[in-house]
């Protein structure tokens, strides 16, 4: 052991005399062939509302060379000054110089866009170049943002007779409130975008397309008639993500005579909600020619009651809904849920509730109860009425109907001329709390696949809930002179129309 320490000192001295050995990936190259590579040649921002910042987009800068390179400069060309901002290697700055990237390593640049206010009504394009200079080489990545001016409603109590024009989109932050005895009219073709958690709260009256009657069949990309509500995350990844905003809420105090016509509502926690837990005189919403899709909102709370509820395409606490020519799909909890009574009339509706985004759904798509919504004292006794005609009620679980305590209101349940997925109520005769919907006199089709053109059963995406040519729901409805056209304004067959919201498209 007495020789070990001197030996270590000698080895250390010898190592000190050896030449340095720097890792190859840390050695700089000045070769002009050493160029950078990028994770994308263009950083694209989908529609950006003016005066609103975007999310950060990642741009990875790769050094594929075996040796390190020094980036002499990173900068914006400033074609549109102030539009884009950068975070380079974790630091917020608009330019950087002398940054080294080790061999086979990378650098992260985050890019944001913020568009100033403009008077432009139509979408516009703002482009920029992000420039990189390395060993005398100049390379660039394009920055592209599609801009759109908009009307902003930030925790706003709307004027008493407000009209939302369709010349620019409307963006809701927090809430837009229609006061008691006031009316909001929304013009045909208007686009409404809601920020996370935002809601349109109607204490007065909401009128959307109340007198609109198109003269031709509507196309999927129609922009002149259909009013669209959705979240304000416009990246493609958010196209079908539910729960991005709250929804449209009708309060019990004085909301009356609401009309929702030719509307598309998607990606919310609830689509249309009436909150009337004390069972005051019922608010009513008439819904026609409307699609409600991609809805989920577990653990919702409303007003000051503190109770927790699940989301629904149509969610009603002692309210009245008339639904005609409506499609409800991909609702993670309920397509229609009625709690504490109410009147529910569905005619020529398609419930196609496959919920491919949620895994297995445990709740019936249509669920009704006369139980009170909470423990608050009721203003009047609970009444309930349910009418379903000429409709399709289908989805991904074997039981898509639920009537709690149905013996108490069985005489107020009328379900006829409809295709239904139900095992609980499939009998031909009534039983305790089980209406027999298989009674031949009701003319219902039970547990027969409606054969939609494109559903999660036969397609991966781009679902189309029109009927296939071999659908058993074809020619099975009873013509209703009050509903001569379908959801997309196609003329119905006057003798043997089809069940559901769509009249079958001929091959």
C-alpha cells in the first residue's frame, strides 16, 4: 500500500503530459457544405384572429454533421414587423448569434404569431422568413399565418336587441350574455368561436335563422346559411376534440321562445342547455335542421347549486325542447338528457351516438327522469312528456334509451315509427317501468342496424349519417306536412319518406 500513492502521482503526471482529446462532436467545422436541416420548411398557423396570440409552434433545427457548427445568426427578415415572436434555446428573443450545435444534435425554436387589428373583412395572409446563417450559408424557414379580423365578446352583456352580423367571425371569451327581455339575432352564415370554458348565456331570447328557408339543397361546405359554433383552437388536431368550450345555456329566469335553426354546434361540454332546477315556468328551445357533435363534459356545474352533472348534446333541467331534422352524434355522455321533467319532442331526428373518441360509453343516448335536478324547493310540480317520431336512435351500446320511473308518466311517452336500439323496452307489451316499444301498433323497428353510409362500424373517419341504399330505415317514416324537407333541405318523399334527419341520397 505504501507504493500505491506514489504510483498514482506518477500516472497523473504522465496523463497531464498527453495531448488533449476533445470529443469529435464538439469540434467546430467551418466547411461551407455543413448545412442545417429543419423539422419543417414552413411553420403554418391556421386561421389566427387579430389581436389574439397563437399557441407556440415547434421548429427543430438539426445538425446532421459529425462535427459541431456555429450558427452565426438567427433572425427574422421582418417582412411583417411585430407579427412573429421567437423563443430560441429557451430564451425569448427576436434574434441570436454565435449559437453552437454539437454534432448530431439539435436546437429548438418556438414560434408564436400575433396579428394586429385590421379593417379587413376577408381572411388575409401574413408571411415571414426565419433566416439562419451558418458557415456563410443562408437558409430559411417560411412562417405563414392566415389572419382573420373578428368581433370579440369578452365577458360582455350584449345590447338589448343585438344582431351578430356574418361579415366577420365572432369570438367569445368568458361569456356573452343576452339579458332578460332582450334578444340576440344571429344572421345566416355567421361563424362563432368560443375560447376555452366560454359560453353564450341566454336569459332573454336567442333567434338563429328563425325565418330562414333555403330554396336549394345545402352542401356540407355551405357558408351562406348554416351558423357554426365551435372552439377557437383551429389547428387540424382540434377538429373533433370535445369539451373545448362550455356551450349555449338558457336560464330559467325569463328565457322564452328561442329558435335554433340551420346550426352546427361542435366540440363543446354541452350543446344546448336549459337550467331550471326549481321547475319554474319552462324555458323552451325550438331546434330545427341542426347538428350537434363531439360533446363531452363530465363534472359540469351550473349556477350556484354546486351539483355536478355530465355533459349532453341537449341537456335539460326542467325545460322544453322541440327537435326536428336534427343530428346528434359523438356525445360522450348523453345525446339528450332530461332531468326534472320537461317536454321533449323529437321528429325526423338521427341519434348516431358511436362516440369513437371516448372508448366505451356506459350511458344511454336518450335518458329521461322525473326526479328533481337538485334539492332546491320546486316552484311547481314536475311534469314530463316524451314524443319520438320518424327518428333513428342508434349508437355503440346495446341500450340507447332509458326512462327512469316510467310508470309515473307512461301515458306521456309516445314513440312511434322509429328505429330504436333497446333491449330493455323491446317487448310487445308493457311491464313494470318498461314501456313495450315492440308493440306492432307503434310501427317501430327494434335492434336493426340502420346502415349509415359511413359510421365507425364501416369507416375510420369522415362519417356520413345519411342512409345507405340498403338501409332498413328507408321508406319507413310517416310523412309530416310540417316537415317537407330534411336536415340539408332535401325534399322528402311525400308517400314513403325515410326515418331520421336525412332523406336517402339516391345512388
